[in-house]
C-alpha cells in the first residue's frame, strides 16, 4: 500500500525541533448512514459515537504519533465532554500547557459517513471561538520549530500566530481548511500551503487567477505558488497529490490502492505526518510520500483521531509491502 523506499527510511530519526499547532479541539458526534441526505431530507443513522476531534487536535495528534514533539495551543469548554476532547492527546504526550478552559461548551462536530465512505460535517465552534490574537502572539516558538495551522479558530489568532512564527524564523505550514478568505499579507508569513482540490479552486478565485482546466492541478499549484511566493501542496484524494518545490519544480505523488472505511481525518493525518517528516529533515518529496501513505492508512479505520496511525504502524505496513 505504501510507496517504494519508505521501508528503507529510518522514520524514527527525529531532530529536537518542536511542532507547534494552533487550532481547534472538538468532540465529534459521528454516525453512519446508508446515504447522505439531500437538502431538506431526513435519513436514519446508526452507530452513534463520541470521539475526540477538531482539525488542530487531529493534526497535533498525527504529528505526535509520527514521533515529533508537539505543543498545542487552543481551548476547551467546561462541559462534561471537555476531558474526553483532550484524552488521546494527553495519552500520546502532546504538550497541552497552552490549552485553556473557557466557560461554556467545548467545540463539536456532527459527522455523517455513508456506505461509500463519503461524509458531511457540521462544526459548532464552542470554546474554539475564544482563541484570540493574544494566543497567536504568545506561542513561545523558536527559529528551529514548525508552526502548523488550520482555519477552525478565529482568523485573528491564525494570522497573529503566522506572523509570530515567521518573525521568530520558524517554518509555517498552513492547511486552509475549512476554507476562508485570508488577507494577502497572511501569505507573506507562510512557507507551505496544504490545499485540497476545492480549497485550491476557492483560493485561485479569491486571487483572481484565470480559470484553467479542472484536471490540471499541477498548473494550478504552480500558479498559486508563483502568485503567493510559497510552496504549495494540492491533495487529490485517491489520485495522490501534486506539490511545488522552492524552485517551482513540480512533484507528483500517485494515489494508493486501499479499501476505504472512513475518510474523516485523512487530511489532518497527512498534515501532521508531513510536518513531522519535515522536522525529521526529509525532502518535501519524501515527506509527501510518507504523509500520503499515513493518510491512506487512516482511511482504513473509522473515526478521526481513532484512525490516525502511529509511526510504528506505518513502518510495519511498509515492511510488509516493500
């Protein structure tokens, strides 16, 4: 299932840098349905589960399970599910000293997965809405660290953290999900963008870039990279990904053959593993290969955080295939 060469890589040889994640912490209410409802339609679900989630927490856990040292900045509420929201992070050894408690509910997501593993998700921010610009300004990040961002907390916090990290000399990786329009100056502080196909199209439209052939994602990645002067990864689901190097060389990583159970959290697994592999000193190409394999492995299990593989599981899969 994984790419040739991964089994021959020492995936556990990490440096001392830390990955800082500023982002959301949720409880996911997940249910399976025969098919996703159309507008105005009611369908019957089953197998309701409450599991830890949130894109920030998911990516922090993925980076930690990939072997990196990780610190998460965010917020939980004072409700009964708050301890559960951070339970797997705490168990994995993620530094939660910058996770605050805000009076009110913890953020939550309602996730519905159909028989073909497609999903619909509705997010209610809860305590995540209380993550502020001050949180972004007080990261305590160093030049040798990496900052990993998503967009499930307020944009002032996201923008402030990117500037803080950039000014400190740290590398900034931004996953523009769920997509929101950002001020152009935000991208001056970003080294690497992670986008899916929809997010890439929305960003291109916001940048007033002329339409291109929908199938030519390499050209779209190059165009965004040239416009924003940053490296770009566009993930293509089962079709793999395209990415741009600093010199605008295009990398293409093919998709992997799997039998998906649930694609929820696959993108977060990719982002977390990517950051961890870059921390290890991998080239962008090799980091993308490994992260792509980890994301594929996550699709073979149900849930978000519960499906994120460990570095040992990924290594074992690689040994069995290569």
